């Protein structure tokens, strides 16, 4: 069915199993339950915020991988149901989400950690694994010789490599970043759940200075 295909695509993009299939029944896995709870909680949380302050927009912080592979259809359906409600959505890495919580910037955060404050509801969706990607085989010990494609100043490449590249490019969109790697423009560190089998990229575990 169409629903089964959508669930399968979501499982492949996140790299986790969401349901256990059998001939008699379909059962949610723990990750599936987390996604369902996050979906249900989103509407409840926004309702509470609008009750307390109806005029201001809701500030949402979310990881790039989550909005690409999970949140977009939820967001579209929500905005159809509540056409008068205003949202401000910031796509960021986990460090910026954490900083936004500390500064009171967000009402809701969707990420891979339980980031809590008195003002913010944080929903941990799944565990994120970062990988190094390239179009061709590379030598990780000579990583500084390649062009780097990074998402932000907090990018894993910038934080962990002993020697930095002389050619660093900032692309604040994971989809565009992966597309550039697929076209052999440079190397990048990305969440593995954003990769598709048809991308045909070289994927390396993090350990940049081996």
C-alpha cells in the first residue's frame, strides 16, 4: 500500500526500523513510538503556547535531517489545519539548538539529544550518527588537501581535524551539501540517515585523523 511504501522510505532515510511486520499484525518499535509521540506532542505543545500568547509566532528549532525526512509532511498538515497560526522555523545543528535553548530562542526543539530548559520543550527523535562522505576514495590522513563543504562554524570537520583545509566552503543546507559531494566538489561530514543507496558515495566512519 501507499502507506507501507511511505513508512519504508522513512525507515530507509532515518536508518532505523519503525514497525515490526508480521502476517497478523504491525507493531511499533521503540523508535516508531518516539516518532508517534513527537508527532502527537507537537500539536499539544503548540496549543498550549497559543493559549498563553496567541499573537506571537512559535519558534521551532530542528535538525536539517529531521525536517527533510520526517517533519515536512507534519508541518504542511499542521499549517493547513491552523491557517492563522504563525511559525518561525530555524534549521540548525545540535550545538546551535542547544545555544538557542539557553538563550530562550526556541519554544520547541526537535533534535537527537534531550535538551531541556524551563522555557523549551525538547523532543529527542533518534540517535544521529555522523559520517564522512566523498565521491571518490580519499586518504583521511590527508583530509586537509581536499575541499571541505561544511554546514556551519560548529561543523565536525572544523572541530576535530588536526590540520584544516585551505579551501573551506559553507553551505547551510544539507541537501545541497550532499548534492555537491555527489558531483565530486568536495568532502563533508553529514548525518548518515540523510544518505540514500542511490547516492553512490564513499562513506567513512568518523576518525578524521587516522
